[in-house]
C-alpha cells in the first residue's frame, strides 16, 4: 500500500547529491559514525548484538539476512545527508512547492443539489509552498498516516477542486483508496 509518509520521504531523498552506501559494511560504518562510535547503540537500533555490528563494520560479514538488510538500509536512508534533506524541505516549503501525482478515489461533501458520489481520478498538479509546508511540517512532527492523507486531501481540494477559492465554495474533499501516489520536489 502506498503511504503519504513514505512518498514524502522518497521525494526528499531525490535531492541527495551522493549515493547512499550500498554494501552492508559501509552502511554499518556510517551508522556507527552517526552514533559517535557507539556500536551498542547501533546494535540496539537494529536488534542485533554489538559483536555482530563490529563484524559487519570490519567486513568480516558481508551478506546480512534479508530482514536485517532492509532495516539497515532504511536506517541509513533516514539519516543520509541531513543538511541536503533540510535544504530541500525548506525550499519546497518556501519557494518551489511540491508536485503531486495521485490516483485515488475522491469523495465530496458539497451543498445540496450537487453530486457527492465518489469516483477514481488521476491528478498531477503542483501544490503551492504553503501546502507543501503544511505537509512537510506535519510529517516532521510525526503526524500519522490519516492526518497526512487529510492534509493531502485538503491541499488537492483547495488547488484543484476549489481553484484557490474561485469556485465550489464549501466543497470538502475526502481522499480514499489511494492506488498510486508520488511527490516530487
């Protein structure tokens, strides 16, 4: 299932200027450096022993089991190039905005006499910086997936359906059954 949280993270990762370390040893050494040399903190983070962390860091073990490889790559990606990540988030929130490509079921709550039947739509449009800022700030504050989905629906409702307040006053948009979702900074 596609989540707003993951897709926002992927969009920010698109701003990276260097590739993420690929080998398990390089990833483990990076995590140890991030934790100021504490192999025990990295071991606790990954759910493995301290000695195993040391063996990966020295390239004595080269192939992690699939679950560990996934956790290891995820932890490295979340910490990789924090300044570049922050710069991309600030730029999207202040000047550039964010592109969204979504295919989902949109439901509506509108004035009497209008249709509120939900239907699947595919939209690709640019969200202005203030909507990007709301989404990125909510993600950074730890908002859950439902809150992020609601903010996305409000942004799409404002930009696409209400055309920034020029039409469809009072129209509330609900976003359900997300089939595909992508963000680009």
